[in-house]
């Protein structure tokens, strides 16, 4: 569901598009995405992980963007909707569950210890080879790189990159 045009048209970003100010940002984002795709991790897994990251940090921009990318890739609505409650949802593979658990561990403080304990790493290593684990790490890094952009600059949700800033 998209925001009605009148509301979305009135929505303004806090900051202008950063690419004219920092042209290297476009290649950084593209290179990070390329790294995450070069190890054989399903694109759906990357999208699910990045959607969960947007949800955890409360980023409407990232949540809307990642959900839209998953829809365009043909992911069923049940899987997209259930990412927020993945722990008890029947729509995910064991490997996807570990990837979602990993992004939650990275983005959620653990007052009783390490964010990514050895047990979680072992679970991830049971599903992913080293290169795949690095690709998953790069996918998490990519979304984490852009989280401050979304939370501080507030690009307009639902608009494609390059058209998601009002000034």
C-alpha cells in the first residue's frame, strides 16, 4: 500500500540528496551491494535481512523500500509481512532464520553479553560457508551504512533513489 499522493507529495526530506554533495556515495552503495551478491546467498535472504534491519531501527524509509524490492522480486506477501515476527512464522527456511537472528543480534543491545555470541556464529556457520557469511555480513553492513541516512536525512518513503529527496 502506498501513501495517498497528497500526503506523500507533502512529505519532505530533512536534507537534500547527498549524492551531488558526495558523488562517491553512489559507488560505495553499489559496491557494497555487489559484494553481498557475489557469494551465492539468495537475494531474498538479503532482502529479508535488510527489511528486518529497517524494522528494528524504526526506519519507515528502509522498511518500505526493502518490502517493495521483495515484492518486485516476487516474494509472497506472507513472507514480507511475517518478517517482523519471523521467530514463530512458518514461512522461512532454517538458513533465513539464522540470517534474521544474526541481524537482530547485531542491531539489538545484549545487556548480558556479546551481541553475536559463539553459539549464534556456530548456527550461522552451519548454514553458510565462509564466503557466504562474509556476504551476509556485507549485506548487514550495507543497510547499517544507510540507516543514519534514513533516520537523520529522512528520504521520502516509497520513492526510488535519486527521487527520494524533496530538495
